[in-house]
């Protein structure tokens, strides 16, 4: 299981603070060796999964969440941004933005997600499709096979806290 409760490898962004994100004090209390960064108050859920402008590398570049549900909620917030701000509403456009070819084997990622969800790469997705998409993306990103139950809990947090 993903020890930072971030199954989609959401990167830190300077000034970004997610709901459910562990604070530096929380991380240190739990014996984390990760070096947390300073965040400003107030979540900005309409951001994308971009490289950290803080110049961090390795695991410290990724957000650490209090629970898997909060990490999943953040993924759903990013999907909303992709749809609303960028018009990315199909697997192909979402994955090309999430995992660009400059950093990933994007075509393989798309094929895997389509196979695991049963959805077409250019099929227009609705919010109802997002739990299956996120579950498949977590499998691709971290090799973790999340239960439908945990993904649905993250989706409920998203719907209640947006």
C-alpha cells in the first residue's frame, strides 16, 4: 500500500494545501522521514498534477495525506479541474495531461487504463466514471489495486468537500 496515502502520486505545488494533507508536525509525529514543505492556508483544488516548482526530488516531492480517502479525494478534484478548466473529459486527454509523454510511456498508460476500466480512450466520461478511472490510474501509478469501497469513500469525500 502507498505509505503516503497518495495512490496517484500527486506532486507538491508551492502554495498548495489540500484538505486532508498531513502538516509537517503530523508527519514528524508519525516518524516520517519525508521532508514536508511549507504551505499556505486555503486549499486550491483547481490545480493540476504538475512537477514541483520547489525543486524537490524523490518521495518528498509528493503530497502526504492523512488517509487514502483524502488522497483519492484530491485526485477527483484534479479530474474536475481537467474537465472544467482544460476540457479533458476522455481517458486519452486526461492521461496525456496527467502523465505526459516527456515523463511517461503515455500510450501504454492509456491502453492499461482503458483495459482495466472497459472504457474507450476517446469516450466522453462523466463524473460517474471517475471512480473506475481513478482506481485504474492508481493501479498504473503505484501498482496498488484499491478496493471499490475505498475509492467510493474518496469519491464521497470529494462530493461532500468541494
